C-alpha cells in the first residue's frame, strides 16, 4: 500500500506552496506550520515532508527551528530538505529532530559530500532528491536546470547505495493537474529496489489511487490538501 507523505513547505517560518517551483507564485496557507502538522497527525498521518525553501534559495539550512518545533510537539516521522549543503547543516537537521534528510542539489554539485552522507548515515536516513523537467535534473530549488539525464543520475547513486528517491516533476508541481505517473512507473521498472516517492501534481484522491495501483511506494501531496480537493479523511484508508 502506498505511503502518504504530506508536505509542508516553509518560507519565513510560514506554511506556503509554490507553483512549478516559482518563488513569485507563493501562497501562504498557515502562519503556524506546527498547527498544520498536528492536523496531519490527528488524521492518522505518520510521515511528513518538510522543505526549507529559504534554505534551498540561500544554500544553507534556515528554518531549523520550525523542524525542531514540529519534531518536539508531534510524533511524525519527518524527512527534511532544502539547503543542506554541509556536514554542519546535516548535523543541525538531525539534532533538530529530522528522521531523514533529502539531498538534491548537493548530490549534483558535491558528489563527494553526498556520497559520504550515504556511507556515514545509510540509505534509511539519506534520501536522494531528483527534481526533473523533461527527464533532466534541476537544482537549487528548481532555479537551475542541468543536462543530467534522470536515469543516469539514479543509477550513479543506486550504485552508491541510495535506496530512497523523491522524484518531483517540476512541470506538474503545484499545478494540481495530475502526477507524472508514467514517469514513476518507468523509474520503478528500471530500479525495482528503489523506494520511489512520487511528488508533484496530485489533484485528488483518484490520483493517489492510481499511483497506488501502479505500485509506487509513496506519494508526497501538499497543495491538494491545502486547497481542499483532498480531504484528510479520504487518506485514512492509506494510514492503517
């Protein structure tokens, strides 16, 4: 059964969502991310994807106090990403309560450091972030595109013992027009031992049902919940 992972994206300590990674298309949903996290937990949710968008832009951890607050006041299993560029950033994230961290840009720009994290902490704690557009990797909060092919990128880190990947199709993210299901099926067919976390485009519970039926391991959803097109009670069948 697919695992449900709601997302909380943070700018200036507030719960926001972007459209297609565009910082100019920002909508604030709640001034207090802890309130949102508690609502998720009350609905039976076990996991949380917490993204430091300020950190992604400034290339260092910024909103660690939000992480600490949610970790201290809920039992949610939190994976944290955004701006993690150094061993010190990673240490702060884990000390503030992250169970896992996601590295995307650093896996592209500093292979030695990210590979070292995989060796030191293991594949259970280090998630590979693969943000893609037209099956090529994008980085720095999607502000930069690259010529790196997605499947080459995944293979390189699979060979280095990465076993969890969050793949976000930027063209879908925040648009609520359906996820890139075929892309995730393709990834899963090539990397059957990867725990594939789909991200971007989920618009309703039917999208999640389709990903579940396709054998995708987990899904991150944010805007659909905040806009009310997915009700938390609809997710309970996946929160057993």
